[in-house]
């Protein structure tokens, strides 16, 4: 099950834990809204760190684990970008002050990684004992790919709370206002939770729900749970900065779901082929592995991932630029035709806004 040397794993996990401990402590003490420059710099640092980590894997563990890591990292990173939209909805729904949003994301991501680690361990144990589960994962990924490519967009403009969030609202005594990065405050001598607790749970549990798609996909690229976990770690590290950079621009990445659907379908087929080549089910070929099944090499998986995701991103950017130019052209033409005496437009201060609902309110 494990292909990575134990000392390498121990050092990596200690470094990850220390990083999150120091980073979250600093954000709690000094919450700031990152500038565009800071976001780009930090994302660049995290990407460089992932590339260096892959190079270290190459040196200490060999070529195959390194390529598996790069493939898993790129896949997970792309899926994380595609799911940022819901994080935007959560921040809006709970009216989280912008100054502490980075801290909220950091804690939520740390919580999500801890929960993902449990799922990864359980998944690795199950796959080692029951190889036919690969076929189930493969079919699930094919279904997800089809839904992503051809299904209707099920993302709406409102965050729907989970049962856990509704339970917390009903049974925990909370204030209706935030108090910086404090999760618990004293009001008139009574200890109350702030809405931060609910937001942390919302971010963490939502990310775990996304993991049901991404973790089976990475298990289709590697059977080493350490590589699966580190792929998740490096993919989620820059999510805070991507949130502030992309924000309302997420809708411009319109072809990313198509690229991701091709990747998921490819990995799904790869998992099914692997399941057949190591078959143990008695009703298939008498419980024996099926000979002659093509094993998709790891390097080919990496090429497919890079081409599909890179092509989808480039196509999205080119289309967005063309639409912006067309939009400006139409606007200019419409402005030229308008009468200068037309006073039917709304005043600038007449724009309506929708106030976020109260944190402590019941649905």
C-alpha cells in the first residue's frame, strides 16, 4: 500500500502541521485583506513548493511517485478552483466580514484536510483488501464526469445549509454578530459562540463533500495514501489566495468543467481497467484476473491532465476576452444612440442591495 519511505513521510507531515499552526496563529493575531500582489506572490510560493516537493519525491522515491504526485496535485488543484464558487456563497450567506475571510478559509481548510486524511486512510485500507472497489470508483467518476459535462448547472445563488449546520443553529447559544477572530465571547456574564463556529463547520464540511469526487480520482492515479494526502495538501494551500483573486471571475472559467469532466472520465476508465486486470469477483472470469487488459501508464495520465485542464483554461480566457471586446462594442454603439435628454435611468444611489440574512436566524 505504501511506496514512500517512512522518514520522508514523517518529516513531510511534521512540516505540514507546523506550517498550518504558525500560519493560522499569525492570521488570528493579525487578520488582513491580502492585496493582489500578496496573493500572486503567495500562490507562486505554493506552486514552487509543490514543484520542489515533487522533485524531492523524484530524488528519494523514484520517478513514478513523483509523476503520480504531479498528476494528483494538478487534478485536485483544478477541482478546488471549480469549487471555489460555493465558498463565495458561504461567505456571502453568513455575511463574514472581509477582513477575517482569509482566516476563516484557513481554519476551514485545515479542518477539511484533517477529515480528508481520515477518508484517505479508510479508502486505502478498503482498496487494498477489496480491489473490485476500483470498479465502483471508476463508474462513479464516469457518472460524475457525465453530470459535469452534460448535466444542468446545479449551482444556484444561495448556500443550502447541511443538517449539521442546522443542528448547531438550534442547539448552540450564539451571538448574531462577529467579534474579530474570536469563536467564543462573554455577553452579560454568559459564554456564547460567535457565528465563526458555524462558518468553520460550513467551510470544512462543504470541502469534504467535494472530496467524494476528488479523492477517488487521485486513487485512480496512485495507490499510495501518502501521495494522495500530499496532493490534497498542496492543492488546498493556495485556495485562500485564489478565493480573493478569482472571486467574481469564476464564472469566466466556463470551459473548466468540461476539461475536468474529460479528466475524471479518463481516470474512471483507468480504474475500471485496473479492477479487471486484478479481478477477484467470482462471477467475472471465474474470479481470475482478465489477461491482456491495457494498463494506462502514469506518464500518459499526466499528459492527459495537463492538456485537458490547460486547454480548458486557455479556451475560457480567450472566450472571456472576446466576449469583453464584443460587450464593449455593443455598449459603445448603444450609448451613441441614446438621447442626451433621456432621464429614465436610475440614479446611482438608487441601486438596490440585498442584505444578508441574520446569522442567528432560523430557516
